[in-house]
């Protein structure tokens, strides 16, 4: 039974490629922990993914695989609501409403829009610009208390709060004002090849990032090749970006402090340390990959789960959308 006393959580992830160790440590691992304490709703944000050009067959496969991965990670469809964004049309409908309460000027300040329009200069479409209104709709439909995201999404959370406050200011209390929830550990995993940049699945250097579904051999090879420095001492240091990053990853997985890690590798070389980090990552990801391989095989079961998830999500979404539409003056 649903426990109405529990605080609520909502988050989404785009199906825009292979999810990385950065996505896992920065976002997804938190989702799993939050299931214990909160009433959670998580979605695959496929509508957001088409703000950059996607190949249809590939997009379809990625939506399936991202949903399967959420299950493999341990998100439980009995306990949490798991669905695919485009299956709940209220997201697009509320996004349109909210876009009429969002100013061109405030939208123009979004740094993700600036970054992505520079990266995709041949396709600076209106959807890419209006992206935060859709994200605000994703959130406000479910009245969550908390929205767990990586640090890069904070600005989108702030605009969501501004839009909600503006709407409530005109029409009364329609939307709950959500709080961002940003993890302390693993919030920023860096590239293994250039540890001054964040680990990103869109990085062309395949050795720079680890996919959650990489094989143990691939993971070990990438860690063995990870860029470090010439000091050969495993400790945090201002200029030791590579080692700092490896310590951060090892710490996020094992729960050990950086001092404990330094003590553990005293007198040992970087080679040993890289092997240990690689092995810790392999063991952390192994059960996820094994479960994923089972889950992705059963398309029928997957379909049943995402359909049931959408039906459950839509019950809440319809309620919020109707309330907002009524307030604006639509005939329902
Ligand atoms: P890209 O790497 O293609 O720029 P992305 O992985 O940053 O995309 P999303 O898939 O939208 O973009 O990210 C999903 C979540 O993972 C977000 O909450 C984001 O903050 C988090 N995240 C992404 N990369 C990292 C990273 N290197 N370290 C920590 N968290 C990350
Ligand atoms: N923009 C987010 C993905 C996203 C999201 C959301 C996150 C879409 N809708 C609603 C939290 C809540 C991203 O790029 N990580």
C-alpha cells in the first residue's frame, strides 16, 4: 500500500546513449537509496532526448535499454513508479501551459542551452530552448518534495521553482515547490583521460569513460590506462586531478575515506591502485550487468512493466494537469 506519510521524490534520465559510471555515482545510485525512505517516481525522459537529432532505431533501443537498466540497478516497480515520459501525454500538455508562464529572458540564461546550442550549432531548435519548461512539467505534475539530480541540473530546478511560484502567485496553490537534492559523494566523476573534464558519454575518446554495462575486461583496460601524475603517491593533491578522481571513485564505491585509501596504498605504486579501483568498479557493476542481460531479453515483461508504470503515473498527472487547466480558465 502507498504510504501517504512518506515524502515524495521525482527524477528522470535521458535515454541518450550508454549510461556511464558518472551517471551511476552522481545520480542513479542515489535513486536506489532513496527508494527506502521516499515514495519515488522515476522516468526515462525520451521527449527530452529529441532536442538533439536521434536515429529512430537507435533511440528506440536506447529507451528500452535505459528502462531495463533502471530495473537492473534495483529500482523496484512494486515500490516506485517507473515509466517512459512520452507514455504520459500530460507531460507535453503541462509543458505547453508552463511555457506560457515562462519569460524568454529567463529561458535565455540557461547555461545548458548555451552549451548544447554551441555543440549542435546546426540544430538550435525551439525544443532545445524550451527544454526547461518540459522538465518543469515532469516535476510539477507529481508534486515531489525532492528532485535528485547532478550539480549540472541545479539551474533547471531553480527555473522550475520560479515558474511554479509565478503560477501559484496568479492562481493560488496549484503546485508544490520542489527542493533539489544533490549528492555529496560522486557528484562529479571526471574523465579518465582528461581528469579536468567531467566524465561524459558524448566524449569521443572511448577510454575516457566507463559505461555501466562495460565488460570487466574493458573496465580494467580503461582504468589501467587512466591518466595520473608522476609523483607516485596515492593521496589527494591540488594538481593530482587523475589520482583525486580515482580516489573519489574508489571512495564512492567502498565507502572508505581518502585518508584510509592513502594508508591502504602507502608504499605501493599507481599500477596497484589503478587495478584496485578497476576491480572495485567491476565488482560493483557486475551484478547490474548480469541482471540487465536477463531483463533486456524479456521484451514482453519489460513492456508490461512500463505500461503499468505509465498507468500509475498518469493517475497523478491527470489530477495535477486538470487542476492547472481549470485555474487558467479552460472548459473541462
Ligand atoms: P552527456 O555526458 O552526454 O553530456 P550527461 O550524462 O551529463 O550527458 P544526463 O544523461 O542527462 O546527461 O545526466 C543524467 C544525470 O547524471 C544528471 O543528473 C547528471 O547530473 C548526472 N551526471 C552526468 N555525468 C556525471 C558525472 N560525470 N559525474 C556525476 N554525475 C553526472
Ligand atoms: N534534464 C535532466 C533530465 C530530466 C530531469 C527531469 C531530471 C528531464 N526531466 C525532471 C529531473 C527531473 C538531465 O539532463 N539530467
